[in-house]
C-alpha cells in the first residue's frame, strides 16, 4: 500500500521472520528439434523420438495450409540447470539458405536441428515447408544472461499477445506468415536458474492456476507470502495464472500482495523479478524499509505505465516513474513484454542500485541512491529490508504479471563512485555539462560505444531531445 495509514493489526507483520527455503530443482529445456514431411514420416519420427525421451509439442506448424504442405512438429528434451539449458529461441525469416549460426545481442544462436523427408531436410527445417509462405526457421542459444533465465516450456497457439517476435522484434510473429493457414504464434516460458545462496526463489511452478497466492503458499508451508492487511484468501490476495504457458502472479484491483523479506539490516542482497504490464494497463510495486502503521517507510517505489494521452486518458505508454530518496525519475519501460528488475542493496554501506533489463537488451544500471532515505519523503528511514509490496493502488486500470522472484545474499561491494542516473559525462553530477554531451553525440551521429549508451538517458535506443528533457527533469528533482 502506498502512503497510507495502516491498522495496528498490520504492524504484526513485522513479527513474522523469514526462514530460508530450499527450492526444488526446476526442469529446463536442454535440446530442441523440428521434424517435417508426410504424415507417415512424422508419425514414425514422433514415436521414435518419444521413446528416446523427447517431449512432443503436439501442434502441426503447417496447420491449415492445405493438402500438399508438410506436417511439421517441434520436440524437446529436458534436464536440470546442470545440463546446460537453452536460454533463448530466435525466429528468423531472413534467408532462403540458412546460416548455421547467427549472432544477436552478443549471443550465438544455432540453427535448430531438423529431420524428416528429404525435401524438408533440403529446406533446412523451414517451418513453412511446401506451404508457399515465408521462409521461417528457428535458432536456439545457450548463452547466459544477467537474468539467469532458461527455457522451461514452448507453446503454440493463435494468440499474438506475449508471443515471440521475428528477427529479435517485440511483436508476436505468425509462423504461418504468407500461407493460407490460420495464424500460429510461439510462446516461450522461462525460469531462473537457481543459486545456492537464495533465501527466496519463487517461480510459481508449484502453484495451481486460479488459486489465491498467499493461501496456496501457506498450504505449502511457505511463510513469506501474505497481504497488506494480513488477510490471505481475501480480495487483497492475488491469483496465480497461466500466462502464455508460464505460471505467475496476476495483480489486479484490489490486490495488495506482500512478500516478506525478513527485516534484513546488514549485508548485501539482490532482489530480482520479472514484470509484464499489458498495453493500456498500469502497475505498481515497492520495497519497504518497515511496515509499521503510519510510520511505514519505503526504500523504492515504481509506477508502471502511469501516463496520459492527448485526451487525458491514462495509458501504458512505455514509461515508468521511479521514486527513490525523495526524488522522482521518468524512464522507458516495456509494454506487453517481460522486463527484468534487479535491485541490489548494500545495507552496510547505505547504498542501493536499480538495474532493468528490457526485452532483447542487456542489463542496464539506471539508478543508484542512498538506501536509508525514504523513497517519497527523502527522510531518514534506516537500512532495513522488510518486504516487497505488489499493489493495485485500487486502480481499475491495474493489471500486471510477476514471475521468477529471487531474494539472495550477495558478496559484492558497492562501487566507490556509482553511476548517477542522467550523468552522461560521468562526473558524478547531473548538470548542463550532460546536456552539452548529449548535443555533441546528436551532432556527431555517434551510434556505437559507451558515449552513445550514456547519452541515451531514457533508454529508447536513440539520442535526441527526449534525453535532454530527461536530464532537465533529473536536475529539477535534485532541487525539489
């Protein structure tokens, strides 16, 4: 709950201490393969491969394309995090002749192996083989990312929302593109590869979709989930849902879901989770120093998609508002796509850092601030790490999904001179010199290197007047 007085009962939440939880090993996808050809050929291959431990995704990827088109299916094998799981799938419509390896965002993607009739193999696993559509192939990577996510499920259906894009794009791509068949989209589910020092690891895989989160957690003897009013099972308690093949928490009005972090006050900790906010919807979450009635204090708060269009209608416009140490910042965020939030808190050194990973981008440090200051008021609030609150704000537009929550101890020490949001020229200040640096980059049309990345303050992939406006906003926040 944001800036609100609490009941005395809610203060009792501080008495609940977090016990370390041993997570069950997740099952990840380690190998993929496509098969294609006649019905008899694919049926034979399906039987043989299933006997070898392959899992069939029973969905013809040439569905509805006519009698001359090949039958095409995808199969995969699973294993644990020690079996080098797949971390990404790439859809390509680039070339009639496939490259064995392509590079995307610094990772090598390998052509998915194929088998079947000779003409299907000659077309190197084209998902529109004999269907007269676009040439489409799949690639996979096992390259590791900062978010440590690995592939857990693959689903095909006719829903575009949340589906995988083509050539690294963000809009779901029709795998029947150019054919007479119905639209087919690929949905991927990921789960974080666990680490031994995690105090909480919550991929929601052990829950039943449709059930209340805190109520289900309590039944599993997980003590870290509750609600703001300590009322599991009520309307404050969010529902676990199957979103595109991934189990996650769905926060809508009037949900007010609290994840207790055990009141840590010393040491270094990482808080990480994935968030998806659909278009024209909003979201909100915060990290609390203390849950203590009218004396509740906030360490960080983020509003997703709180903006208005030209008609004064609030929409999810791809912006997020960050509240930290009494200041307010506007940054770019993703819409209709998963983005990864990573908060590192150095309680002993009174410092915190916010990292965000946007779709198909590397992790980016967007803000560093004094952890002990209240997010809204800028007053001293202590170094405690009490809880995360995923809150609807009693807003009818609220609808967002949360997945892969991790809370763990970390050994790293803070940088003596951490980056400052909006500090383009790295002089530990945000001033007119940063505006001059942005103008220099605009004038030189610099498209690569660290200077370009620093000048793209709002993270939209371009250096323009919007970045100057962002720097001005940051400068103004320091004087408020």
